[in-house]
C-alpha cells in the first residue's frame, strides 16, 4: 500500500477509504472496496477501442469525425455525464450551449424529481451521510436494496457503524427498516423490521402511516396486517433521529412526490426525519446540481441561442420516441441497455458517438467510439455524493487515454 486513500467511483457513495497496491502502473491489490467497486477499479485493464465505422482509428481522427457530425447536425442530443467528473459536466453543458443541443441524463427517468425537490428547497429535511452515521437511530430503506446497489451503505453510514451519538451500534442503538415489494438482500438484513407490500401500493401505505401517526385507524385495500402498520408507525414516531433513503422502487411507484412530502411533514410533526435519494451513478447528483446552477433546471433542456427551453419533450425518452434528434453524443452512459428497446432502437438510425472507458451495448452500435480515462482510477476530479457532499479524488494509476473533460475540450476546439 502506498499509504494514500483513494475514492471509489462505482456508485454515489463515493467511498473515500480505498487503498491499493500497484506495480508497473497496474493495480495488483485493492483493499476496502466492495465487490462492485472492485470490478470497476479492475476494468481499467480492458479499455474500449477507439473506432470509426467499426474500424480501429486514432484519437485525432475520432475527435475530428465527432466535431464534423455535431457541426452538421440540426438537432443534436448530448446524453449521459452522470459517470463523469464535475469538470466534464461543466464542459458538456458548455458544448450543448455552443451546439444549440438537447441535453439530458438518466435522472430524467430515475431519481431526478427527488433531487430537484431538494435543490429547489421543496424538501428541506435532508442531511449528510455523516449526520446519519453519528445520529440516526431509525433508518428506512424504501424501494431500495443498498446491499446490492450501494454495498457499503449499511456498514459505512447507517445500520452497522458506531457513530458519535450512537456508540452501541446496530444491536442496541439502531433499527433498520426495509419497505419493498420483494425479498431483497436488504429485506433479509432488516429481518422482522421488513415490510413487504404489493407493487404500486406505496402511496396507500404512506397514507395509512400518516393516519396511524395522526391517531386514526390506518386503512389499506391490500392484504396486510393493520397491527404491523401501527407497529411501523410507532417505531417511526419514537425515532429521535430518523433517515429515509428513497429508492427507485418508491419513485417509480408514485405519480408524484406529494405523498412522500406529506409523510415527511407528518414525521417531522411527531419526530425528526431526514430524506436522502439513493442516487445510482456516482455523479448524477453533480450533473443535476451543475445544470441547475447554470440554467435553473436539472435535466431535459434544449439550448436555443441565448434561450434555455425545458420540458418532457426534451427528455431522452421523448426525443428518441419522436425521432426528433439527428445525432447523439453519449458520455459515460448506455441508453441501449437502460431504455426500452422500442425507444432506444432509433439510435440505430442516426450517427452516435460514444465516449466511455468500457465497451457497452451502445458503443457496439456507435459510429464513433472514443475511449476515455476511467474516473477515480485513471483520472481525478470532483463529484457530488448522493447526500450533496462534494468529494475530490485523484487518479490511482496513469493512462494515455484522455479524460472526458479533455475529450470534450478537444471536440469544442475543433468545432
Ligand atoms: S459502496 Fe459504492 S463507492 Fe463504496 S466501494 Fe462499493 S461501489 Fe465503491
């Protein structure tokens, strides 16, 4: 070990206690990272090839080709940047402005509405993960399975660690609750504090909990023991410092966030509760924050001269569904894998450029592929953690690949 601590960028927990050993610029040992982090740190030994029309090419040709496509496009799309540094995100926003492009990221179909509510101050009761570690006695994972999505979440910040005001640890000082529709690994850990409900019934459970917290008889239309709702309400009410982690399962189940906001208000009438989104990509919150600072919107924008338009019609889903873009620059994302096939299929009809350290389904179908340095491993920068805390990081090893930020800068120079 070289005595330094590095940051893992495999999820938005951005663990900053990673130790490595390297030999001849190859990482030979990784300590502290979970299995997910380990697999990201190790892929830097298998870079994506630089290609044009399926044939290997050099970086200069790939960048010139990219600039040519974007310059001739009438309505280009820039998509991704949730797995890029803040420096690259700012560059991506600048490029979108210069090109009069549409700009969107995965938050438009996942946690975006939760982050937007926090940035706009509509949800004010939010706290840092360090606050949770030091203070939380009741932790609720709702529609989230951190044991698989953010494997060190429970051990580093919530259930298992001792904190400043939680010295007795999980066995005496903390209660972890999982609310989900299936027997996930996190549900297993939470044991008899897990509550399994049918799909799409989250709002009903929220309303029942609000009733129970208000001293009314809770009602639900699905088969569920009312005593368990009262028991859950009682645990929440008795919390001295509660933390709710909102997963995709909950976000997808609600038409809007109003029920969740009402529950948070009610919980803060009877106790003290904070909410944090379980952001997936390591810097998706950074993308939302940086675009918000620049335009007042967190995603789904279209630049038009000095104007910034915003709306669902500028989301990646709508733009591909309506076939209204004529080229796409994809940065650190894989829409061919993450979007339904009937929507992503349109990417086969337009020139697509992918900037990514790894081969993806999208890169395999792209006209141009530009391999980038793997952030956190081969290049440094900064990112915003799921709880809004900015984290700086340095590279673990060197690479000849350019970073996302450098590639975007080179493309802008060629326009
Ligand atoms: S929990 Fe996330 S950030 Fe931490 S080591 Fe695992 S993948 Fe990396």
